[in-house]
């Protein structure tokens, strides 16, 4: 059985892909993969934050518009 990867975890939490998490968080994919392998708690927090942004609609944070 193949070990679960970063992309599978992102999908498990409801994101389309790891790339969606990268876009929402503005974190590069290699960095996300590094966090997945070496800083799992940080990776999980970032993924959960991305899920929350997706739920809220990624264009606003509190009263502020998120700028690209």
C-alpha cells in the first residue's frame, strides 16, 4: 500500500488539490511538501486554514479584502 502524501491529505480535508492550498496560502508547493514531511503540525494548520478560507470565501478575511 502506497503511503499517503500531502495532496491526499489536502483532498481528505476538502480541498481540490495541494495546488489549491498553495494558491490560498501563498506557500510554494515544495515548501508544503517539506512541511508535510518534516513539520507535520505546521502543514496541518496551514491546510485547515485553507479549508476555512475556502468555506468563508477566499476573497475576504474579517473586514478586509485579501489582496493577491
